[in-house]
C-alpha cells in the first residue's frame, strides 16, 4: 500500500518524507488556500517546491470546470515536473479530460468520487488514480469503507489498472481498514500516518529493555 500525505504544508511533507514511508502527496484548492498559497505563479511554484521534497507523485488540481479549461490548466501543471498528476473533478468534462490526458500519457487523479459508478467511469476513462472520499461519506452517516470494497471488487472483476486512492482519510483506523480491503493508496494527514507508530506495550517494553541494560552496564 502506498502512503500519500494530504496537505500542502511543506514542513509536514518534509516530516513524512524523513520518516521514510512517503510515496506521494495530494493537494486540493482548499489545502492550498489553508497554507495561504494564492495567485497562479505562487501556486505553480508551490507544486515545484513539493516535488523537490518527494520523489513520488504529486496531485495538483485544476480549477476549470470546462473541458478546454481543464486541458489548458492540466497541461501547464503536467509541464512543471514529471511527478505531477493532474487532478480532475468527477464531472462529465472531467471524465472527458481524463480520457484526453490518459491518451497522451499524462497521469490523472479523478477526485470527488462518492459512488462505485463514478469510480467505474474514471477507470473506463483511463485514470491513473481514483479518489473515493471515505471521510466525507462517514460524515453523512454512510459507510465510506464500503465504497472502497465495492470499487476493489469491480476493478478486480475487469482487471482495471486504475489505482484506488482512498482519500479523505481522517484517522489511523481508516488507514488500517483501507489496507485490509486492499486500497492501492491512502492519502491522509500526517497524524493518521504517525498514529500507526503508537502502542503502549512498545513504550513499556522499550523502557524495560533500557532499564535492564542500564542495570547490567552501570
Ligand atoms: C483528496 O485528494 C482530498 O484532498 C482529501 O482527501 C479530502 O479530505 P477531507 O474530506 O478531509 O477534506
């Protein structure tokens, strides 16, 4: 399973990279705005800065909602760095743009996916990644993990190569549950990744090992 971090915060991306388990980064317009990154030039520079931290894929989302606009923006984003994945919304023009980019060998991530049918369309359009938002489904009392299950089944039935990128991951148990189901990738906050480290028996055990070593070597 690949681990992507879902942030535009450079310090957090560096911390995840230094941990040695980071496979890529996803961003969205809200995450960029949260970091105060505005204006076309600054936004493009920020994507370049992210690509300089990680060797992995970096999803950069288009703002246009029409086919021509998505193609123009997506081509500019893809030209920044081969690591860039053009992130497109799950709307008719987004699916069309996904097919256009996949035919050209440009990597895509179809975002804002909330149903198995939408995921099927993204795969048919040749998406590199599909992003089902599990946390936002949980937020409205719907089972987000069940959507990952459904997409896994459908993709495996037909051998689709589109990678299931479990998005809107909010906490550590989401990561573990997505791994059990067989999501190819998860993207979440740094806290969800670091939460995997924690177990009280690890801390107690280490404390005892070090105390016993000290006793024998003092
Ligand atoms: C996915 O690519 C999105 O950036 C993200 O996972 C959305 O997460 P949220 O629902 O926590 O905002």
